[in-house]
């Protein structure tokens, strides 16, 4: 992709965003929440008066590529008296770029002058093309994807403060991101609910994780997390009951398995850390191992994960990746639907049930101490 600016940075600090006067703006990526809000910011900058937006802001659907002449004519029409900048936006413009590449290359190399701007929303924009190089040099390319290794929880805390007027504790933001799988649209909805529920007092006092238990995600998603917590703690009966509710409601067995794997792999990673010999980076205790494995740092999450890890014991916790691999193969093979899919998931939960005689995992002893 061409050299670009990050939508996360722009939306996190909109007051410092300088638009300039590009002839071509390209939004690249697959995160609809970021694309929606970046377009909103561009509309506010190009057409600050809402009365002008009916004629100055026109969107084209790119599923059936529009006639390039219509798009370029829309942007080229010069307003006589209004101060708004005309904008022609092509949504889902990948096919349009292929169709109108030569004209776009010419447009990207021209100064805008009094003409309007063409805005393209695309999934990919390879940096080695002539169009991408021209857009990077003379236009504006904005990355509307979430880069890997992004501190998404930190960004959510800033967004909650600036957009919704509430303050999140660090662990609360981590919980929202984890529970909603980084879906910024759902995170934003949860923040709006928190702001409406807690009121002005939530701006000066950080919201703790317990407050988001009832707002993070849909009832189905909350049932799914309850199922995983019960299974990890050895409460197989409750886990299977939740599983039946989810499958009867139409949830995908593969999706349920993937959600469970997110939690269980962290427990397995913590068990492997605790199994390391002294002096080889072994954590000082179970809580330290869980945090190193990526478990959210708020007390309830750590307590639940600790109980689950102690319930599983060292041997079974280290076997979790193999069990999850078997589950994945089954769900993508002969047990992809119906009773076989339910049985495959129930079998995983039964393997996690504490049996008489199982040895609970113990925290490592400090070096130099005697049993």
C-alpha cells in the first residue's frame, strides 16, 4: 500500500489533522467503522455548512462501477457562490479504479485549484503502481485498517474520552476490546451505552470493568463468554447448557470454537510459562503467568483465569492446544454442523472437567525455598 496516514491517528487527534488541498483522496482498508468516521470528518472539513451537503457531497456505489465521466464531472463543477468544496465519493471503488486508472493517474498529479475532490474507498491499493505513487506524492492516502500490534485498548480509552465524554480504566478498555474481538463498531455502541447509563460522573471517575459486563456485546455474545468461563472452571453442565442455547439460536459452531480458543490458549500459555525451570524466565506466580500470557489485568478476569488454570492442572492445561486442534479439524470436517458439531464441542468441555484424583496446578516456589 502507498505511504499513508493512519485513520486511528487521525480520529484519535482530529484537531491536529490538516487536510490540505488534494485532488484525490484514497481510503484503504477493511474496517467500516474507521471508514465511516473518516468520511464524516472529511465531509465536515470540505462541507462545513450542512446546507451545502445536498449538492456538494455525492456518493456513488462501486459494486457496479459508475461512469467515470459522472464522477469526474461531479468533482469538476465549480460552485459560483458557496464556500463548500465539491466531493465525489466512490464507495467500494476497487473495480472503478481498474476501469478509470489512467484518468485517476492524471487527476492525482494535478493541483486542485477551484475544482472539487474525488474520494475513493478501496480494499487494497498496492504501492508499486503509478497511481499509488502519484496519490502518495500529491494526494492523500488514509489507512482505514487496524494495523497489527496496535494498542487498540489505548485508542479506545482516548476515543471514549473525546467522543463520549467518559473515562475508562485501562483494564476496562482491554476487556471491551477482548470481549468484542476488536470490533470498533460494537465497542463504540458499548461506550455510547455506558455514557448514557452512567452520566456526567463517568468523565471524572474511571469506569471499572464490572460496569461493562452487561453492555459489552449482544446477549448471545455474553452467553458465549459465560459458556467459556464455565467450561474453563470445570462447570461442564452450565457450559453445555449455554452451548445448547447458542446453537439453537443459530450461532456457528466454528465461531464458538474460535471464541473458546482465544481464552483457552492463554491458559495453556500461562501453564507453559509456569513449567519453565528457575532462572529461565519463569513467572513468580500464577497471576504473573496469566498476565504474561495476555489475560486482562482487572481483578475479576485474573481471578477467573486463576481458578480455571488451577482447575485444569498443569498437564491438561498444556494439552489444550492439541484439544483445540482436534476440535478445529472436526468442525471443519465431518462435524461441521448439527449434532456432530455439538458433540465435538461438548467433548472438549468434558475433557476440561475436573476428575477425582486430578492434581491442581500449584504456583512455583521462590528459588532457594524448601517444600
